C-alpha cells in the first residue's frame, strides 16, 4: 500500500508545474474495478499510465517530455522503430533493474534488454494483460507499393487494467483487424497525414470499435473539430481532446 501511495503521489507531482499552478502535463483519472488508472498525456505518441504500484510508458520520446523528472518505469512498450516513437535515451533514463521493455523486432538494435512481442501475442505482467495487435498502412504510401508502416513491422497495444481495456493503436490506419479487438473502453487513435489516418478514417474505426472514450493522438496540425463533427451522432463515444499533437 505504501508503494501504491508513493507511485500515485509521484504521478500527480509530474503532471503539476509549480509555476502559477499550471499543469505540466494533462492527466485523466479513470475508475476500474481494482482502483484508479491515471493517464498522463505527454505529447504526440507518448503516454504514461499509473495503476496500483505500476508505472507504464508507451513510446517515451524526449522531445515531448522531460523524462528526467518522471517516475521510473515498470513497463515500457514501444510500438515501432521511428524516431518519434523510439528514443533510446529516454528509455535509458526511465529504466531500472526491474523494468520490462516490450517492442518490435526492428526496435531491438536500439533497445538494450528489450523483448520482442509480435502481433497476436499476449503477456501478463504484474497482473496487467498486454496484447500486441497489428498496426500498418493500407492507403498511404512512402512510394508506390511501400507503405509508411508495413504490415507486421509495428504494433498497437491493448492493456487491461482492472477489467478496463485501453488500446493505444500506434501508427496505423483503420485496418480490418480493428473489428476483432473486442470490447475497448478507451482508444488512442492516430490522426495525421500522410503517416496515419484522416479524421474520416478515425471516425470509421471508432464506429466499428465503439470505445467508450476516444482520444485522438499523434494528430499534429489536423483539426480535431473535423473528427468531433463526424462522430457527433455517436452518443456512446466520448471524444476527449488532449495536447497530443
């Protein structure tokens, strides 16, 4: 219990900026059957989760957050090898001798001690179920026949906290596999061109998945109002816009 209280205090501290009481990083608290889930929005594709005594990072990258001030990681997940998602220095700063790092095969040369988790694989780490799911482009190509993100090369992750399933999609389009993910309570879906999805693609994916909460992320200069308008009649989906450009 003392560790849980300490972790919670640390998480709340890093999202607060002493100056003028302004928040350093936005955060939301979600309730689960086993306690609160604290989600901190660090920027772009970088997200931090706090649950019980666990601290989990998705794609920590130094240009989006000062990881020197952050709690050490129990688990780090890397969706793919591109520099806006994989930062070896940030990972080194967050790791301890107990940190578990899961990533794709292409990430291994830059991730000391990382373990490969392939699409379709599942692990349970300290009671948290981690599912690696596909993330790739169908439409947007780097050149003819060469997608920005090839099938099988990258991953999205579904984390289950106290019965709540949270999906961070990584860099992907609205791929057919999204229809088979099952119940999704919270979805982080990328929305920037030419690398991931248009607002129309995100809306289509959300209509299929029906997450209770949708966070567009990795959205750059995309106008999030477009997505809000496309989903205005989807009463079961709450869209939350955070500083995740």
